[in-house]
């Protein structure tokens, strides 16, 4: 009687479990009970990037310039910067982590459900890498341009300038010509125009045209003006006098002169990088042609480093590299202790503003290169999810049909168990979100899950075949079922071990596809061992009775 | 009772032929490695209206001089574009070139793998295969640790291993042929499929061997070894077939309905599991009998 009681309790527990996993897996069933529905519907399976759309990016970080004991810090800084940028983009739950492969440091960025994948990518790509370098001795001759080629280039530039001058004098729109042709980044976007400047702030050749050559307001000077910058086509707009000093407004088109680049020094890293940057802003310098520049302020550590570097390098040059390109290499005049520096370069106002924005969002301490990308558009992810769910449903139904046709009554019980198994797996997927072992279901994971449905009934088949054998050997049906479970257990255990061994090795292989597959397969094998043995057995014991002995055809054994 | 052992000769001929053909194909044609192992980009695009034919789309990319470029039509006005690439900037150019010719084209999927990553994947796959084989060997040694007569236990192990090599070689051979004629590529999923087959193949064989040993222990002295093996095969035949059948049913569902990206993966598993079932019924036990016959001669 106690046994019977125990069985009843077990059976009741199984029914409760079945209802529970059923509702968790299919919350739509409770749509009439809004409270329950709301709670259950909140549980979601964590879908992989290939199913909900998204992007997986892997970057290699070049840490060759970083001392080995600071690699960890540098990588942390890279991660922080990228995290900040990604957060600014407003992606829900970005996953960003650093990993290593051999001696290589890598950064992995996973963004789920991103609408515009390219935009997200360029956002990360634009994260600037800022570095200060000092002279390391020796020069790099490879940058030198042979003099005859240089002359040639300049002759061509002059011809181009003359051509533009002709057009301008013929009445073509000056502003448009400037926009299309001018090589002065400070003014070209503005139609070549500079607002009022005090006399004396531009190069003398330029001002001579404005003030001394008899040019009137609104007129274009009919000759090319050569300065150290190149050839100018100059238009005087207005000259006025304020407080006794002359001011002028003008526009020009510059065709730049190519000059021999300064002999490149071999610059070496100083350890001062974008990591130490506190803020950046746009500033203007007013000498010669007005050029926007970017002023930087370092944090405490950076200021200290910068002071050391400038102190060490007085009279020498310190180069500022942005994204591995040298943008300026000023000569240090004195030690700078206030932690402020200025970058000048060929910036247009827009470029300077953009750079400042990028720098303020964070500059990288080491350069990174994209080495691997997997991106899936949301609609494709959705389609994959639908097709794989369909495959799963078809697979499940076919297995159930097979089991019932072949094993009849026993198959029916096994099918019921299989449904519980399926629900239990879905429930585990959903609840894993609350555990440290969160399961992310990918396409390959679904494939593993579907495969595990086929494998889950394996244990039942082993048991049922054994049972049939025992019945054929003349055992009572109920005893045969018991015997079937007992004798099949070792086979079930052993046969699953080899699957688990290979699946475990697969999880260590590391790639997302394989991991997703292997994890669900292992989970499936373990869960199905429980459902196929414990649950099937309890249900069978509860449902089967003496009547089964008289209806052996229900088990698929012919009556003797 | 079906006398399976008596048909050994045919099974051997069939299996040796298939295995030899697989090895031959592997030597002559090799496998067509995908970007997982070679590095490069796989780009899936969808055209706004019907997809143009392959050569027309190829024209749009001519100027880029892409290495090992292949284009392949895909479902829903789609096309798969594969090419060698080291640098992400190229991926952008390729798409822009396509966009220039076909306005409104959509980029559905981009898999880009730089050669450093593909080297890693190659290395990891080899390690995984090594560990899986080692793990399976250890498991086989453990499963057959009990000495049994009249055939020594290591021979059971050897039989299981031969059956396993047979299954793997044939699967790889089929993919070599598919690669040659249908451009099917092998990548990480294929390796995963092979390792899964390793696990399956062994477990099928072990079920049959277990029964043989059980019958040997309990059987009468009159029954000869080949007869015991044959009886064991018959007793486990239905369950061998049925357990594989349910797995094959689900794999077929995945193969047919599961979509493009896991088709090749499920196909590899299908082939492996099918041959795994065949070999554990017709080859693995036959090997025991053959070795017994050689021994008692």
C-alpha cells in the first residue's frame, strides 16, 4: 500500500511538472488568465545572434608596443572605451569581452538585434587610437620623394591652378570652385571664405594682393599668387577699418604645393596613449591661414607622463599619431606640466569637430584590427528561427508517429514523456537566464535540440525491446516491463557516455556554432536519461495494470 | 533468425569498395575547404526583385579582382558570394560594387574570417579531433576491459575502431565528391558533425558487442562463437535499427526543413549515422567472427 501511495505521489508530481513545463513553453495557453500569462510570457529564450539578427566582431589588438605587465590594463581600457561607444549607440545588452589566442590579444563584441549592422561597425571602427611617440634615432628615408617627381607634381599643380583661375575670371561661381578644388581645409567648405581677419595675420604675399594691388571689393585678382603654401586665387570681399586697425574679409582657392616631407624620424612609443586622455576640444590658431586644431587635456597619470616626456625631449620632436598615422610632430620648447597638448594637422573644421567627438568618447590605448565578423540581418535570423522551429515540430511529430505505430501503448507513454522532455528543455532554456549558466540558443543549438529529440527515445526503445523480449520469453507483461527497465539501464548509460565524451570535446572547440550544438546535445542527453527512464517508468507503473497482460497486442507482441 | 554473419563476404566487399573509393576521392579531389579554414568572406545578399544570373553579378565584381570568387544562387532572390579577403575594407568595397549595380540590394549575412582566425580554427579542429579520438579510445578500452573468451577483449576494441574509421572515411569521402561536383564546402560544422558521428558510431557498436558478451557468458557450450554472434545480432537488430531510425527521422526533418545554413551539417550527420548503423550490424560483429576464424584455423 505504501508503494502504491508513493507511486501516486510521484505520478502527481509528474503531472504537475508536465503542466508547468507545458505552460512555460507555450504561454499562449494561459491567455485568458492575464496575470499568469504576463508572468509566463516574460520568460524568453535567449536567442543567438544568428536567430535574432546581430553582429559578432572579433578584433585583434596590437599590444606589441605595450609592456607585458601592462597588457591586461591596456586590454581593459580597450574594452571600456568600446563599451562606452557601444552604450552610446543604445544597443540592448552588448556583450564585450577580451580573449586571447596564443600570445594574441583579442576583443570580441557581440551586438544582438542591431538594425543597422554597418553603422554599428563603423562606430567601433571610428574609435580613435591616439599615441604619443618620441624620437628614437635614425631616419626613415622611404618617405622621401625624388626631386624631379616633386617638380613634376608642382608643375601640374600650377597648370591646374591656372585653369581654375581662368574659370573664376570667366565668371564661374567662386564658392563652388573653391568647394570643388581648394586644398585649404580651413576654408574650402565655406566657399573659400575667411571672415574678417586683422591685417597682418595672413602671409605677406596674400595681404599684398588685398591691400596694395588696387583690388576692389568683390573682385578676383587676375593672377596666381604664389606663397609657401602653394598657388592662391584670391578674391577680396571687403576691407574695413575698426578702431584704427584694418580688417579684411576674403576668399581664396588654394592649390597646394607639394613639398619634401620632413625626414621622418623613427618614432618610438612613450607609453602615453589615448587611455590617459581626459577631454579634447576644438581650438583655432590664428597665424597665417587660420587652421582649426585640437587641444587635449590629460588625466593625472597622463599629465605626469607628458611632463616626463617633454622634459626628456626638449629641443626634440614628439610625434602625435592618430590611428597609426603621424598627424603632427612639434618640437618641444619646454617641459609641459599642466597636462595639455595641442594637435595641429590638416584638419577642416568638420574633421576637427568629428575628431574631438571621437576622442571624447574615448581613445584606444592600442590599435585594433577586425579579423572576423559574423553578421546576420534580423529578417534572416527570423527566417532561420521559423524554419528551424518547423523542422523541430516535424521531427517531433514524426518520432511520435513512429513510436506509437511501432510500440503502440508503450509508444504512447514514451511520446507523452517525449513531450514532457521537450517542454522541460524549453523550460530549462528559459530559466537558464536566471542562472550563471545562461544558455543562448543558436541555430546549431536548435539542430542539437532536434537531434536530441531523436535520441531521447533511444532509451525507451532499448527498454521496450527488452520488455518485448522478456514477454516473448514467457514473462508476465508487468514483470517484463520492470525487467526491461532494469536490464536496459546499463546499455542506456553506456551508449550515452560516448555521445557525451565527444560533445564535451566539442564545447571546448570554442566556436559559437559548435558550442551551441554541443551544449544543447549534452543537456538533451542528460535530461532525456531522466525523462525516458524515471518519468516513463512512473507513468507506466501507474497506468499499466493486469489488463495489459490480456491485451499484449498493445505492446506489439503477438499473442501466443 | 536472419543469418547475418553468413553474408559477411558481401558486406566486406561493399564496405571495402566504398572505403577505397572514399580514400581515392580524398586523394584525387581532396576536400573543398570553406572560409572557416581558408579565411575569406561569405556574403549573402538579397536582391530587391529576382536575382540576376551568376555571371551578370560577377561582372559587377570584375574590377575588384577578387581571389577565389564564387557566386551561388540562394533561396528567396538571394545569392551567396564567396571570396578571399584579409581585410574588412574589401568587404565594404564588394558590397558597394554590388549596390552600385543593383540598387536596393540587401546584405543579409556576412561571415568574414581573417587568416589568423582561420589558422586558429584549423588548429582547434585538429586538437578537437585528436582529443575526441583519444577520448573514444579510452572509452572503448574501458567498455571492453573485462576479458572475455574466446575472443580477447582488445579485439572488440579494434573492431569498434575499424567500424568507426569506416564510418568517418565514407562520410568524408561523400563530402569530397560533393565538394568536387556540387561545390559543397567543409568547415567547422563538418568537423562537429564528424565528432558527433564518432560518438554515435561507437555507441551503436557497443550495444551489439555487449549483447554478444552477455550471451557468451550465459550461453551453452554447444553453441559456436559465430552462432552466438549471429544470435546477438538478431536480438539487437530491431533496437539498433529503431534507435538509429528515430535519430535519422529528426535529422531528415532538419535537413529538409531546417534551412540552408545547417543543411550540410545535417547531411554529414545523416550519412555518418546511417553508415554507423550499417557498420555496427554488418561489419563490427563480422570482424569478431573473422578474427575468431583466423585464430582457430
